[in-house]
C-alpha cells in the first residue's frame, strides 16, 4: 500500500515550491514526513497550513483515497482550480483548501468546509447543498460571485444544509437577494454575509430561533425599517448591520434580549427617539449607532458601559446634552489635554472629547469618538 501513497505524494510535491524538507530524500512518509498521518500504511491526514507553498494541487490528490483531513490553508500562492479528483476522497471529513468544483458534492462525510481567506472566484456550486453532515461552512474572504444558490425541484442548494450551525460567506462579491430559505435552517447559530453586494430586502430571520450571531453589514439592501425580528430573536448576542439602509426607529425590545452583548447599526438612517429605558440586557456592552438621525435618547441609568452616538443630531446639534463617563481602563493611550481615553469593547481604544449635561432628567452615557 505504501508505494502508490509515496507516488501520489511525490506527484503533489513536483507541483510545489517550498515543500517541507522532510519530504525530500525519505521514502517513508508515514514515519518522517511533516504534516502526514497514516493508518495501516495509508495517508489519512495531510496538514500543511501556513507553509508558504507555491504552485497548484495535482490530480494525484485523488489517489489518497483514505484521506480524512486535508488542510492546505493560508498558503496564498497555492492556486489554480481545485482538481475534480478531490471528489474521489469519499472518506474526507475536513477540507481546508483551494477552489470549488461541482464534485465537492461527493464528499458526503465532510463536517467542516473551510475555504476562507483564499483567492476563490466563480460561483458557489449548488452541490454543496448535498453535504448533509456539514457543521461549518466558511467561504469568507474570497472573490466568489453570483447568487447564493437555493434548491429547486432538480438542483440542490444551500437551504438544504439543515445541520449547519455556522454559515460564513462574508467579504465576497455575492449579488442578488438573500434567500429567505436560509433563515429557515433549523440549527443555524451564526450567519455572516457582511461586505458583499447583496440587494433586495433585509432577509427574514424570524424563524431562526437559535441564531446568536448576525452580521449583514455593508451590503446594498433596499431602504427599509428595522426588520420585525429585531423584536423577537431573543437568542441574539451580537447584531451587526452597519451601512444597510435601515430607516425608522429601533425597537426598544431589542435591548432586552437576555444574551445580547453587542449591537452595531452605524451609518444607517435610523431616526426618532432611542428608548433604552427598562429591562436592558445585563450583559450588553456596546451599542454603536454612529451616523444615524437620532434626535432624542431615553436611557436607563443602569446602562453605562458604551453607547456611541457620534454623528447623530442629538450630539451634533447640542453637544452639551451628552455626558462622557468612562468605566473601564484603556491602558496607555496618549490623548490631548482636553480629551481622555475611551474604552469600547469592539474597537481599539481612542480619545474622546468630554461633554457633560442632563437630558430629560436622565443622565446619558456616550462615547464621542475622535480617533488619533
């Protein structure tokens, strides 16, 4: 069994530069080659992340039929299309590498599919929807285009990933609307679609009852009021929707979600009064509403961690209605004499201008950022 294994690995090596030195000279990969694990003389794991490999992935990878784990991630100069022979690795459970052929749908045992931080182009093959055991799908930080595929009567789609908990497609070039079917995935806990070119309405996530992390920031959604699930998705601990053309008022119920820790709705057109008067989550640490149209804020005295209203009329028109009350140390931050360090959990510490005042009998705690 060892001879064909060695031949396949040597074929891989011939396509690469900067291969591990232990692969040169020795003919027994199972005992001395870096990144190789074997069972009964057959390679079961190939792990060479962050090795500065250069070149392409040989068709010979398909000969390693006992492979269960393949990790070639963070090798930015390892490119070219991912060979269709990857579909021969039917025992593969974890894949971290390359571009995406239709044959990836043959890998029915895969539970983690992480192709993030590569230079992938083209569209998502709908056959990924056939990976019914998938726990994590991470295609973030690539250059993938097209629409998010959903199933039809004759083709699979990502809405069939009913066991997937982590769904990361951020920082690509996806276009078109977000299919509402994605919000119906029963086990979804993380949805990250930020920094794409998505259009249409903000997706309906009201049925995603286990969602705790949502990042839809920096897309081209149609202008619309805050969606209804802002008031009902009580499982949320992080909500990020900067630059998403949101309008209207922010439902006060959002701030009462018991696990909510961070809200960022900066650079929208949210307006009217901000009400954070009762039942504020005890773990809420950051509310960033920079650059909206908020004209009034009614804030419970118990919330004094980090509320950022920079660029709203409430502070721009009358800065004396704002008061700065830092609560946590920033460390060694050098600020001008009229400013002080301001702690915000989601950002690097910066300098703030001190304002003081009282609004509608309630002390308002703000951080007005002026980063240096």
